[in-house]
């Protein structure tokens, strides 16, 4: 993609949540394209940030352990950036159900503060915000297009919707440039593997590699829309490179439904493990949305993009990645040396770069 | 309405925001019906609370100056209530645009805390939440029915949407009973008359009574849906009395569009003042939604209700009210004697009843 290289080579890019799953994959791709990359991540445990995700590129990027609410340091970080990929989020539906006020604070309030910081210090930046399918909640029709109402079924969905509104309103009222993406079930390397509260496929893969039995809740017939992370990253970069895409919202998925049971069967087949059906635990049943897959016609009209890695191939690459590097993911390591109170708390942040804090 | 009397006579009712416009009108009606009424209001200046709104009934109700965030005192207030009319809100679109974080705090966070308090201390209460037309934002089609997506155009709308989601999710996840109402342009006595940031009709009436010229922004052609407050109160009470209405959202308006210009003309005609057209100030233009009126078929299927007071009659009653009592509304009085820091702040609330704090 010479097109992307021309656009991003030398571009000053900020990735929030850049030590997490999609953020770190995006960073790797942007580095190939020659971008000047800064990452901020609050490194909250259990949310996806993993030092290993950027260990191989840490000398070629700037990395700061900040929270979006850290106005002062964030002001200095955002001020000269051309592109801002705003990926930071708590993404657990279950956790939001257990602690809605925490979810409000870290999802809504932090993004509102961040947008105010941006408006003040860099209102001309191009901002890409990644929301999610969970904004749609239970489908009124399938596939879900961008006009589908937000029928959220959990607090996290309500807050993701609010944060998308914030981005839209900052365009509308203050002339900022924001592009909103609603992600399907993105999967692939560098996803956290410590718990099953941010999706199930990563958990199936962990269980399979560790040679346990995959447990599928219910009858597993619910359809999902899986997209391999490299394809997601490519689409995000293509969208962000086109001025006419700002001000718009785009679904980002494969558009191809696959059942949860079928995904489990494929993981089992690939790894030689077994799988079984088990009743839904109540906390999962409460946030279950039924079938959910996306209409991707709009994004395909906007950019020349087609998923290149199908589910089977993506799964094979993912399993291979965790077979090689799983030890860095089964228990997230590297956080012990964090001075979290100093590094992550708003109001009293430190500016220490990566190497001083994470080993 | 014997039906309502049977339902509410002796019923223990809490009204949040009960010193404000709709809350105080609701309190008057519930008192006629024989309810046992408790009001809480945080009495934030400029938001609608006015001691005069309940001055004539203050000896027959319990009134507390609490904020929804005051968990301890709110727990004791909610715990034995059968009906909770949750009307407390900051309703200024302009103010939310000027201070989005304040709006997040007082609209979203306060309601989330309040719902958590309710869940803990009175999960079986019947809760009526009043959202607004602003959740719909700019209309994709007219009249707007309850299935219309939320295309919010201001932060206040985003937060009203989030709070409606909170109520819905507390039904869905925790089995609470919540009924959600989306209000059109409700008008009538007891609305604040200090500023034009919560609507325009009240402002037109103030200007007219004080014999100035009504200024209509733009060409005044935008259509609105006006409903007289007594009709709104009756509908809310009928909905809340029907168990089958919980779990649902209902538009509440007249369903009859009237232009802003026409409303100005009617006010002018009634009062003998003049009106003129003037360009939109930018802060109003940013939150202007164009035509907006509601489809009220759903509420009319649910309850035997038809607006009884048309716009002309409602306007005549409203103008008459402010001609008689305007002195209590032109400048909101009675707040000077408040020890606001003690009475209104979360975490350090007082339990002082009305008479000790407001004169």
C-alpha cells in the first residue's frame, strides 16, 4: 500500500491505549509505514495493556504511562500530533455491570476530558475513535448497518455510545475532525489472555492451548462477526487517510456471520482439544445480545478494502502466536515494577518514558 | 379520574427535582389525589427549582434539599416509597455545551448513583424517569416515534440518552421497574423565567409580560410540539398507575406541530406586545434541531389520555399565572438564605426540612 506509506511516513501519530490489543497492532503497522509514533496507556491491569505487546518496538516509539484524565501531560502529548487514534477504553461488559460508576469514570469522563484537552491544545488533529458493536445491543434487523438504533444492553454499551456522541458533538460544535468506527469481534495476536470478560474467542484459544476443554455457553448458536486484527488495522488506516471520512461513523467487521459454536469447533479442531456446551452463567446471560453481525457496505464504499485474512487463517496465525508467546499472556507480567500511584493516577502523573517504568 | 384517586390516595411518593417546573406541578396534582408526598431537590440556581413553586403546599409535603449523589440521606428517603418520579435534571443544552463535564456529573453520574441507591434500598419501587425529545436530536422522519434513533446534537442530549439507558438496564439486569418518558416542549405555570437556556416559550412570555419585543431566532419556521403541563402530569400519573407500562419508553407530547414563529405571534397577540425576527446566535444555532414533533400513538394505546388543554388555552392560563405571580419568577428568590455548601453538596448533606432552609 504505497498510498498508506505516503500518508503516514513521518506523520506524528498518537495512539491512546497503545499497549493494548488493537493499539499495539496498529503501532506495529504504523512503524512499518514510517510513522513517528507516540503511545499513551494508563496500563490498568486486566484491561489489555501488556508490556510484551510493544517490547519489540519500544526503542522506536515514545511511550508514556498516562491516563486520559491527566490534563497537563496529555496537553503536551497531543499538541503536535497529526493523527490521534483514540483506542483507550475499558471494554468489559461484565465489569461495567459489576461497577457502573467505575465504567462511567474511565470510559465517559476520561474521554470527555481528553476531548476538551484536544479542543484546547490541538483542535485541528484528525481523530479516530473506536467504538464497538455493543452500542447496537440486540439487533432489530441483520446485518446491522450504521443507521441501526443503539439498543444497548449493558452499562459499557451505554458509555461507548455516549463517547461516540462526544466525538460527534466535538465535530458538530467545535469543527474538530473525528471519525468514528464501530468494531465487530476483532481477534488476533496481542489480545489479553487473562480472563474471558472481554470476549470469548481469546479465552477459547487459551483454554485450547493449555489443553483444557472449551466451554460454550448456551447452545452456541449465536452468530458473531469476526475480523482479524490486521484487516481491522488496515481499514482504520485507510479511513483515517481520507479527509472525506471524517464526520462519519463506519461499521468495521467481516460482514460474515459465524456461530460461537462453530468458532469453538474450529479452535478445537486446530488444537486437538475438546469442547462442550454448558448453561449460561447469569452474569453473561444478562449482557448477551443474540445474533450480531455488521453490514460493511458503507466502509467498502468509502475505502478500497476487503478482508484479506479469513477466520480459519486468522485463527491459525493467532494460535501460532500464542503457542510461541503465550507465556507473556497467560499471566500479564511486567506490571509489578510499576509505580502505579505515580504513573497512572490523574492529577499526579509522571512523564517517565517506557524504559524507566516497564521492564 | 377516580381511577387515579384510588391508585395514589395514601401512596408514598417521591419526586426528585420536585421544586422545579414539572415536579412541582406533579406534586400539586398528587396532593389533590391524596398522596403522601416527599420532594427532594438540590436547588441548584438557574435549573428551575423555585421555593414559590411549592410555597402553597409546603405544610402538606416533606421537602429535603438533597442532591441525588447524597447516598446516605437518599437511602433513607427512598426506602419506603411506592412511586418514584425521577425528574431531577440539568436541562440546559447551552450550558452543557459550555461545561460538558458539569453536565456529565450532574446528569449522568448523579442518576447512576441514585439508581444504585435505589437498587440497594428499594429495588421494588416503581420508577418513572423523564427524558426528553432532545435524545432524538435532528429528526430522520416526522413525527418521531419511539423507535427513532438517538441523533443527539448536544452533550445534554447525550447524557439524557445515557440516563435513559441506565434506567432500562436496571430493569434488564436487576429486575427493577422503570418507565421512561420522552417529553416534548412542556409549558405552563411554575417554569423558571430567569433565562432562555431551557426553552424559548417561557422567555417569550416573560418578554411579552414585561412589555419588551419578542425576538425570534432565524425565520421561526421550525416546528415544535407543545404540551400543557397539566396534560403532561395527567399522562405521567396514568402511565405510572399501569403495571404493564413499566419496561417501556413513551413519547409525551401533543403530537400537533406548531412553528416557533406562530407561538411568538400568539404570545404577542395575547399580550399586546410585538415580535421580530433576528439571526441565530451561534451558540443556539449549534444545538438547533430543526422540526421536531412526536408521534404519540404509543402512549395513547397504553392509557386513556387525550390532551385537554390546547395551545391557546394553555398559553392564556400561563400568561395569567405569570401576570399574577411573575414577581416570584423574574428573579428567583428565596435562595439567598441557603447554606448551599451544607445543603446541596454530596458527601456532606444535611437533613434539614424545607422550613429550616428556605424562606
